[in-house]
């Protein structure tokens, strides 16, 4: 389906925009009511990333405030968790298959199947999204999975951690990263942005590193949605760029350092768990 008027009305954006751009929460409602049922489901899949964060928050604290951009409320999560506990094959349109898988294997421990809860849930999310019916969205999620895994492998190599404990997903790049010690991680000719990511991984300025990662993703979105002039792909790319801009409004040097410290702490924790098994 084409969205001539909708796409023509979308504002032009640049990566350094910080003003006059609606939030991802605001544009969700505006866009959903103008999309077909199938395209609205693709948009919902994008916003499921907020549901993932909200689910982990809710499991830790039933009274915690959830991100407004999520598709599901605290009441939704309470009903869905109860439904799964009562029925092995629950039927509910709100329940995406990967969430069912996660909740069926969830425990109160921080580790699930040797991964942190967040990494395990994220891996399931990517695997589900990479099977969706839209090629642009499938490719976007696989691109992100590859970028995140390669950067994780670079960090593991730099600090002497075992990448097998950190690499998520089941695609070709993930499989290679789990078993190689090559300088190019065995990905030369497999992932075209490898050298760029290796240079990004060597960046010592954490804020600059994050900017370069998002610049790579921004360029990917522009290149891969360019010829979809009036299709849903243009709208999805717009939402993803808004998300990047919104994140940069909140990100500071201190926040970047905190994120990096948390990542290293999680890596070290997983190494200790593996050593104790």
C-alpha cells in the first residue's frame, strides 16, 4: 500500500536535528490510524522494543512506571503472564510469539540459558523480527543484530572475554563470531561494513563512538528506503530516525560512560557465572 499524502507530509530530518521533531510516543498514535492493518502490525513490531524493556521492568517491579512508547500497559502484562501460566498454548493477539517463549522460560534469576535476561529477550526479538513479511524490516533487524554482535566481539577481544557468552542470535554472522580468532573476525566478504565497525570499536571517546554507530545506521536507513518512495518502508525509516534523534537529546558524556561501565560489568558477571558452572 502507498501513502502519498502521509509521506509527503513527513518533515525532513537531519541527524543533528534536536528541535521540532515529535517523540516516538506521539508519532505512534498519529501513524497507526493512517496505516493498513498489516502495515500497522509492522509498526507495532518496531515499537515492541519498548515492550521488551517494559516487560523486564514490570517483572522486577509490578508498580514501576513503564515507557509510554510501548504497545502494552501494566494491566496487559499482568493479564498475559497469568494467561501463560494457565495455558500452554495461549491465544491472544497482544502476545507476540517470542514474548511467549521468553515468559515460558523466565525465572527470577538474572540469567536465562547462559545469557542475561535482557540479551536473551533481545535475541528472541531479533529472531522473530527477522522472519517478518517485510524485506526492509527483516534486513534492518539483521543489520542491527550484526552491528551489535560485531561491536560486542570487539569489546570481548579487547578485554579478554569469551564472545560465546555474549553473541546473540542464530544467523551466519553470529555463528562465525562465536568460533573465530581471525583479525577480521572471519567476516571479510560477509559483512560489508566490517572495517567501519572495527574503526568504531577502536574509538576511545564513548560519545563519539555512539555517534558513529548511529551515523552508520542512519546511512543504512537512507540507502535502503530511498527507492520505496511512498511505501511503508519510508514511514518505518522515519520512525527509526526519530528514535535516534530522541535518544541523542537525552544522551550525555556521563550517560555514555555509565552505559559502557554497565556493559563491562555485565560481561564480567557472565564470565564469573560460566567459570562457576
